C-alpha cells in the first residue's frame, strides 16, 4: 500500500473537521466537538498558529 503523509493545507480543513467528528461519533463524544471550519482554520493557519495537523493519504 502506498501512502503519503502531508501537512494540512487550508483546503483540507473541512475534511479534517469531518474526520474529527467521525472519531468523536465513534467514541460517543460528538457533543464535545465545538470546532467549526472557521475556528479550526484559525487554529491551524492563524497568527499565532496554535495547532498543527498531518494527513495520511492513500493512493
């Protein structure tokens, strides 16, 4: 299986948030997710940047 690991780009934020929500749903913690596309984008790409993320891509 070929895969790459890349830093998250601004265009990845909606997909990243969906992955976060899916994990929360699986863990039965969806009610705890307060992030929005806008807040996640600000955390990842704002000044100051307060978070980072990597995405693994297959294919």
